[in-house]
């Protein structure tokens, strides 16, 4: 699970205007940890960038057409065609895009066992007469171990040279200093990632999703439910597949899909029925991008004096004081200065909880930096539990658990999760932050009752902060 403690994006690290990166259609990735987005091969053909629409799309189809041809020629496992197919199906870890779910900028790749099992299943499908390259995306639905990271890794390997071409062309405009890298016998002048020493491969923002279609059962389930004709076909050939897929259910789907060519075709049809849309950076529901802009605008638009705590070692009590002051300012910005807008996407729906967490991180980090505080804010960057920590050294740590009012586990978060996080970080200092975006009901009162019980039983309990993040009628400008 990645941590953001020092946000370094392409724009911030190389002093590039974010508007220019957006105009060029490039993902403004974090350079010192992974950005949890993934390259989806089904988006390549529709990309507005020629390097992807023509080059990468062709590379992808060519690779899998060759694998299908070799598997169709193979008579038994490990004969010459099989070994050649296996060679083409070997996808190494490539971290140069800075995408994925990792603790650092390292990929996941395909191991020996996963290659063997996936290739075996692919061979069974090809033996049915299926020659559609999308069969390899369909494998993700019932092959254990193929998730977003591996689909993205697989695609990155295949379109590697096309990403290099795209990166070279993009940097003609960005003009970031480059370094010569020798890759597969060829030399390229690419931008160096100062945190890894590796080259940076720029990624078009119209080929990434938060989850590739073929691993996102919620989208496929919705399409099957809403499309009566497709539902009837699926019921007949494959069975009901729109529940959450357990390992046993994946095995059952796999057996049903491999019965015949027409059965497997229904699986591919399900995938294709889902409209392949890239991640919407404008709405930014997951909060992957918006917060990086706020790191500069918040301290300039709304300066906040914490200078009395600057450049010195703080006691745990003082660290807690700083956190409470930052939370007080955070509340002021949300409730009275228009920052509530960042909790909502353009369609009027609340952004995900992770976005709220990153919003707090933006406020805390920008004020700590502006006031030269020797404090380290940290926030999750991956898909793990939502939490936030501000610390100085190993002795002074405050853990903050953030929950939106819409979260059904809000009370549980205070009762169980926060205490677990406090123990994990070896601290008694915890704060529970509730951000109201509607539907809070009696959850706030329940959390307060649990806190009173803690106080009666243990004499101590984490503080509760309540912030009203509901939409306002005001049309005031966004900061």
C-alpha cells in the first residue's frame, strides 16, 4: 500500500504548467509512488493520439494474433510452437509509467506459474476455434491472479515502443531535460525520474481507467442485467455471472465458457457491451488529480500562520495542537471558503472517500511546507484503508481516520479501525474526522455514544471532528 508523504508529480517536479499537461493529454502521475490508474488495451483504438490509435493498437493485435497462431499449431505442451507462444506471453515488470497499486514504483509482472496456467487456458480456448485477440482480456474474468496491475503490465510490455514514441513527441513540447538510456540495444533520450533513476514513459490520459473493463465485474454485471437479450444468452450458455465473483464462481464460469466456441463468445460479448471509457479526469471521482493543484493554491489564497511551531522539535502534545489547528483551518476552508466543492464531482455526486483524504493531505502538506514545519504528513496512495498520519520522528504521531457520512461502516471506523491504526503506528493520539456529504442520519450520534463508552471504560478516547461538506447554493469561485 503506497504512501504519499512528499507529493512529486510531473508538473511539480519539473515546474510544468498543469494546464499544458492537460492540453497535451498526459497523465500527471506521481513520480515517487504509483498512481492507481491502469492502461486498458480496449481503449487503444479510440485514443486521440496517433501513437496509441495506430501504433499501440497494431502492436497489441499483432502480438496476440501471433500467440493465437502459435497455439493453434501446437500439438502438445512444450513443443516448439508452444515454447514460442510462451516466449511472447512473458511480460516483465515495467515501472516507468508510475501506474498501478504498489508500495513503490514497481510493477507486478507475470510469474512462471501464472504464465503456464493462463497459456494453458488460452490454448483450450483457441482449440475451440476462437481467434479473437480479446480472448486474452476475457481471461481476466476467470483466471485467478490476473487483475488490473497485470493487465496494465501486459499491455505496457506490448506497446512499450509506442509509449517511447509518444514520450519523445510529448517532450518536444514540454522540453524537460533528458538523459540517454540504452533500452533493448537502442539509445533513447528520455526524461529521468529523479526518484528511481529510471526513464519516465508519459502515458496518454485517454487510455487509462481506474479499473480495466475485464476486471471490473460491476460494469459487466450492470450491462448483463440491463440488456435482456444478452442476459438470455448468458443464462443459456454461461449461467448467472453478475454476482461478486468468488474463486469458486470463477472456476464455474471458466468451465461453462470453455464448453464451446459460442459459449466463450458470450464472455467476449459481455466485455464489448461495456462502453470503454477512460478515467474522467475532469470529474475526477476517485480524487486522483485534483488535489495536486491545491498544494500551491491553498497557502497562497488562504495563508495560515503556524510559524510558532517552525524549525524545532515538537512534543507529542504540540504535534496534536498543530493537527487540531490544521483541522480547524480545514473545516473553515470547507464550510466557509468554498473548498466543499472539491468533495463533489461535476455530476453533483460525492467523490470517493479517498478524495476527501487527499483533500486533507493537500491542506496539511501545504501548510506544513509553507510554515517550515518539521512534520511529515502521510496519506494512502493505493487501494488500502483510508487513513492519514502526521508525525515528527518516531515518538510524535497523530493518526486520523477519515469517513464520509455516506459510509455504512462509519461507526465501525471509530470503534475498531482507528484503534487498530493507532496500535499499528504505536501511538495513543488519534482523531476521527467525519465529513458530512449527506445521509448521515444518526451515525454521528452513534459515534459520540461509542466515544462516551470508551471514556467511561478507559478514561480516554479519540477526538471526533465533524465537518459539513454538503453542497452550498453559492456560486463562489473555486480556490
